[in-house]
C-alpha cells in the first residue's frame, strides 16, 4: 500500500534552480519601440488607404502608447520623490544624482514623445495622417505600426538622417 515511488520526473536533480533574476530596466527601454500589443491591421482588398477604420486603428495605438508613456513618467516622478529622502553619505548622493540625471533625460524624452503623439493625434483628427510630409507617398501600414508617429516615408527619412549626419560630421 505504501508504494513510495516518487515519480522521477518531479524530483529534479538540478540543485536550487532559482529563477534567473530579471534584468528589469523597465522604463529605460528604447523610446523608439511603441506600444506593441495590437493586432496588425489587415485591410480589405477594396479598402481605401487611411479610411475611417485605419485612422481609428492608429488613433487607438497612439492613445494606448501615450497612456503607457504617461504612466512611465508618473513612475519616474514618484520614484525620484521617494528616493529624494535623506542620503547622508556623499558617495550615495553622487550616485543618486547621476541616477536622477539619467531619469530626467528619460523623462524629457518621454515628454517630447508625448507631445509628438499629441500632434500626430491631431493630424489623425484632420485626416492628414499616413502620408510622407516630404514626397507625399503613402507611408504604409506596417511602417506606421512600427512607428505610429512617422511623418516621412522610409526613403525620405533615410535621406534626412543622412543629411543630418553630414551636417554634424
Ligand atoms: Zn517620402
């Protein structure tokens, strides 16, 4: 009756398989990658580019992205307020100041992005969205899903970046 045969499967031989500590940098992730949990838009064959449904799709992405960014900004502010408590050790303070300046830069970047998202949402409202500012071609659904605030097609963007680089070379 006391069949004491423990299934071999559950007796893992690996000692202390502690879950690997997550490298949680969190908010400091690249500001370029927007909110990603949406379904790629599949337009119907006869669907016009940037018709109401598509505009709605991108409005939704932008709103969610902005919401996410605002939460990150809040978190940064709260974090800094919490941490701003007394640090009597000057070494700790130096580290903390450095950390703060990084966080402030992140916040600044997020703020600019939030502004850009607001501008983009305005363009959606005016149905002036999805076309290259420079040459007028359709920017395309996939590119816009990767970069919802894009206002230039890939080619014009690449050219602009090249010029920028030459300017600062
Ligand atoms: Zn273009």
